C-alpha cells in the first residue's frame, strides 16, 4: 500500500532537480506553442486559448495519455496560433492576451501580460523536480492572495497554508482538519502585479499545494504519481478566471427552482408519519419550505434502493401527499451495495450479473463493511456500470422522489485505519476518450465520488429526459459541478463552524461549485438558540439552504427554540422567498457563465482585497447584494464594515449608507447592503416555489452608476429552458436632472410569466413624482417614506418608464 505522507513531509522529501540541470533545454516551435526536451523530461506548452496555457510533461520521449475526467475532450483539443521569437536564452510566444517565455537554462516558464507584467513565473532554480515516483512544481510568489481548492478549512485566503488533496470521510472535522471530502486541484491567485490567474492541476492521485508555508516566496504543488498536466488561466480579473475555469471544466446545470428553497433534513426522520408531521408543522407555522430529506433509515436494513416495509410502506403516497403541500422529497442513495447473494436484493444480483463491482488484485470481489454490513462497490470508471447504476433509480423516480443524495462516496469504508478501500483495489477504465486499461484505487480514489454523482445525474437524465436532475454529493473532483451540488459535510454546532462555513462556501464557489451549503445549525452537537438563529439568518443568503442534524442530537427545525426565535428565523426564510426572482436570475447567470451565486467581495470589487476593515464573514450574493455578519459571530461587541468603493444602500431601510459603518450586533438583525445601481427583482411571499405568487413582480431600483438588473423565469423544473422555454429581460436605469428613467430591453425566450404587472419601487426619492410610460403619462406614483412606487402592465417588449420629480403633496 502506498505510504501516506503529509504535505510537509512530501515537501521536505529528497527531491532531484531534473529540469534544472546544466544542459540547456532543446526547444521546438509549434504553431500553438513549444515542445521542450530537458534532461530526462519532455514538456509541451500549448496555447489552448489566448488566455489559457496548458503545460504537460513526462519523463521520456512521449507524454502520457491525453485523457481527463475533469476537462472534456473538446476543450483539451483546442488551441490558438501563436507568434514566436527565439534567442540564445530561450523562446517566447505570444497570444492576443499573453506572452509566454521559456528560458533554456535553467528551464523556466514565465507568463506575462502584454504590458510585460509577470503573471506567473517558475522558481529561479527551475520549475519541476521529481519526488519519488511523483513530482513537484515550483513557482514564485509575488503579492498574490490565493483562493480555491474547494471547501478546505481555515481562512478564505490560502496564503501561508498547505493542503493535501485526498477525499476523506472527515466526520467532526475542525479548523485544522485536512484533508476533507473533496479534491478540487484548482486555485485562483489575485492581487499580483500581472493581475489574477488560476491554475488547475489535472491529476487524480494524492496531491498537495503549498502556498508559501514552507517557503514564503514559493508556491509549490505536486502529486504522488500520475501526469504533470496543468492549465494556467489568465484574468486579469478574478471574475474572468473563474468563468474561464467553468468554460474549461463545465458549468453547473440549471437546478430546479425548488432547490433554491428552504430544505429540512435529519439523520433520520424514522417514518413516513414523522415526515408528514414535519411537513404539517412547516405549513401550520407558515414557514416557507420546499424540501424534506430522507437519510438512510428510510431504507430496509440500510440497503440502497430499498424502503423499510414497516415505516415507509407507501413511498408514492408519501411523495404525492407532500407535493400537495408544495414539498419535494430527496432521498439518500449511498454507493455501497449490500453483499447479499441469494437474498433477492436486485442491486446486488444485477450488479453481479453485469460484472459491475470492484475487485482485489487477485480478481476476487472487493467486499468491505459500511452501513448495510458487508458491501460491494460499483466500478464507476466503466460507462456500462454508470448506466447500470443510473437504471437503479427507476422505481424511485416513478414513485415521485424529486432528487437524490450521494453520501459516503469518498468512498468511506468502516473498520480500516485509512477509512477507505486498499489502494491496490482494481478499477477498469472503459470510457470514451480513455484507452481501456486497469487502474489502482490510488489513481481513482479522488475522482470516485465525482463519477458516482455523474452516474446518478446521467441516470436521472436518461429516466426523465425532459426534467432537470438534482443530485447532491459529498465527495467530488474538478468538473464535478457538471453533475451535482454539494455541501461541506459533517460539521459541528459551534460558532467557529458557522464562521468556517462562510469561507468554505466562498472557496467552493470559486472552485466551480456554485451550489453549495453547510448543514444549518451544525450536523454534530447542540446549537444554542442564538447560534441556530444566526445560522439561519446567514444561510438564507447561501446557495443551498438545508438544516440537518445527526442521531443523538436535538431536533433542529426552525421552531425548536420558542416563539421569538421562530419569528426571527421565519422572517429571514421569508425574505429568501421574496428574493427568489433575484436568486433565480443568478442561477441563470451561473448556468450561462459559471459565475458563482455566493462570492467573496473582491470577486466584483477588487479593492476589497485590501479593505481597511477585517471582514472575514462578509460576502456577496450576486454582484449587488452584500451580507456583512459580525466578524466574531458570537460577540456582542461593535464592529466596523468597510463597503467597497462606490455608493451603497441599506437593504432593510432603502437609505444610503456611508463607506465605513460601525454596528453593534443584534440577534434579530443581519446587515445587508445593496450596491447603488442595482435593480433587484422580488415577488410576493409564497410558501414554496411551486406556489404561484399573487400580485405583481417587484423591481427595487437603487439609483446609481451602471444601473441595471435582470429578470429571469421559466417553468422551474423542465428542460424547456434549453429550447427557448424561458424569459430573460434586462433592465437599465439612468438618473436624469428630473428623476429616473428605466429602459426594458426586448425579451429573450418564449416563456409566459406568472405576473401580469410590474411594481417599480425607486429608493431614496424625495418629494412627489409623475410617471410616463413610453412617453404617455400614467397614474401618478405613490411617494412615501423615501420610496416612489408605480405599477405598470407587464412590459413584455421594449419599453421605457420615466419617473419625474414633482413637489411633495
């Protein structure tokens, strides 16, 4: 078995500097880059696009197989023509955005922008060294801050830290725990002299990243084995890097609208009667909600794809009854299949018949204990096995289950010190784009959970091709956002874990996973009433909003701590539902561009990297909404908020605010600010996304520069949006000498919305107002408390609304 090494041990291991030898590199020019021979190494540097450079290397005369689970073949096969200059010291090629210089001795790769600012440079002693059967890459650190790698713990900024990427069942993880459940070998660097850039190391073996922990001037990353294959993505903005990473590895599909609603879960709701009781209580308390989750105890003896015949006798009746209350059911389906020969357990019998399970090196079936007892594990590296796995969902889909949850897929295995299967377990790769071969679990481990969620996603799409698939996964790899949403795993009911969750979700968003959440209230332990309330307040502005708790811990439903806490929690859940049109427009933006829903402040406002205030808990929801919880969440002490450059409004009052604000925390308040120039769509309150809002769509206008907003709608569940079955309309506004003018662009798509009227609310308005629609005066708006309101018929085409100030009445 491969010996497990820590990051620091790997970095301090004896390393032979093979690429920095005395002999100068031999460089061959290609029309899209260069080939390099240096000592035992062959390296190819390719301009994949004007702003993306791919670097591949191998010991010997040929590169390893060009195959990837993360980057689709149509992206890997692209390149652009470059212009080349050569001299005695090396060669330089240029794209429309970058200059790539290869120095011969020592061999170094230096990437600059067209103005000559260094974006990324290999270390002076050379860029690559051998570490045992693996490798280490070395690059200079300039002034960068580093972000990404998914939901690693610790501060948002990775600088000065080091991490291992190895999917691990990290139950009860803490601030210093590493590794965790996911391996996403992609980071974003911001604040350097050449602007922002990102690097994806496409290597599924155990890997590691050191952002200046061992040597403050050196960025080092590598892997225990496998290919040297990395992509450098140039910005210069963080936004551009993240969106180009999404172009490279794939964008998340548009989720069903109910996935954006409030979701209630527990390990476990033990019977259909208990589930119905939760649903009835949600509706009796008038707490908006969309989903109830089923953990493993709904199953027969913890066996996936079964139901307990006593406690869940009629699953179709349960899903039907819940849907009548506007609630969906999501069910867990772990990947371990009970080893139950001769017992009529269809997943095992059909899996054996199709040869779909992993084997030991001697060819015998690999069997190990998990929740059902002795279990076998699907061979997800085979296309045929993934299709078989997907077919197992047929009965559940027919029963009306709306989505599925793939847990324990690191994979987690009981009664072993490594918490997973032996590294010599055999996987057969039979996959388009890959040469058929066998691979050990050491190579496949980090991608196994992603392939599990891929099999589920593709199976659901096959079973119901006209409906959107919803899958949640715990373990994943780069590109896994194409198949599933995720969450941060088995967190704890502590103030520190609430604070950790914000940075974890932000880094997940920068790493491609726009849809992520943390178990609200903490999975492990007992939150105080104040902690639970604050967690709900903050999570109301997160992409996935799910409360969850483990066995043996108290219930964590919104009503558990009495009337006053229920009132506060309900208020914030309701606010999320009012903002659903804004959230849904962000979901549409993400599906088209890859932009995360929940973002660090510097994503849209680079000056926030060097803000004079410490704001480790502040974040954006979209470009224009800023949420600023206290930096020390449990402290009653006053704290300062430094808003990014420009003008801002208080979301709750609609009034302008100063750039620096000092606030004293209060449990029933969460500071939220709106960027001047925002047009936020909202809707009347509903109890679930399946309920049609009654009344007009609202547009809250906060006058300022670059004033704009987007309305997006579709049916919320089908794939019709991919075929013009959507509505997208952009709105712009300008301040004039006499008031505000709103311009509605022509609509895209063919979807007919639920609203028939639009109410426009302009904030920070003084005096009375007159309204003109396409040049014709309409009924005077209502001006009160600094807001002017006017309701118009739905502007289905291009239209212009002018609001002009008049003397106050």
